[in-house]
């Protein structure tokens, strides 16, 4: 029987190896978050499309019609939607990933695995929402450039949420 010893001060190279070694756990946690997110709503994936659409309608009426914000010839709903999609992605990523460490405290305290997997799976859930909203639910296969931009867009909320999640776990414990 092999024995696992967790040592402080291990090299970063070992941590990255552990991330690769536990990639299936990442897939399982991400899939769990995605399936729970869509099973809890009666309308499923359509909810990911309705959230930015409803926010776009509200902001278009409030800012476009009532406040008469300038649009310089560009359709105002398009301007609002262009801002709403990244905003909702960052908001959902930060809130989901920062609470993920607190929500999975039992798993963290009982089993060894790289802790970055938990907030990363929460960011992937928000990334799936962003991708479905961008694609409009048409089932379009994304191009490589779209995947690269979605990945690079997820790095900022992931980094910030790791710090926020650690603070939330520290103050909740």
C-alpha cells in the first residue's frame, strides 16, 4: 500500500503535475456544477439565454429610451448586450468561484487534491453560460479563435476568485 505524505514547500513543478494527475476530478466537478445549474431551473439552458436578454431589454429601456444615452448610429440593444455578456460572465465567475471553496469544505478537508480545481470548475460553469449566450443556443461549433478568447477571458475571473475564495474560506472557518 502506497502512502501519501503532504509536505510543505513542495516545488511548483510537482503541483502542476498534480493538477494534470487530477484532471478527471476537474472534469467531474465541472460537470457536476453544470448539470446542477441547469437541472435546478425548469427551462434549463434557455435560462442562460434569457438572463442577458432580459437585462438587455431593461437597460435598453432605462438608458436608451428614458435617459437617451447616445449610441452614434449603432443599435442600442447591441451596445448593451456587448457589455452585459462579459459583465455577467465575470460576475457569475467571481461569485461562484469565491463560494466554491466554502461550499466544498468537507471535500477539501478529507481528500488531498490540488485546491485550484474547485474554483476552476466554477469558472468553467460560467464559461459554459457565456458560450451558450454568445452562440445563441444554436449549437454552433465554436472556432479556435472563439475558444482562445473565451479561455483568455476566463483567466482574470479565475485569478481574482482564487484570492477571494481563499479569503472567504479563511473568514468562514
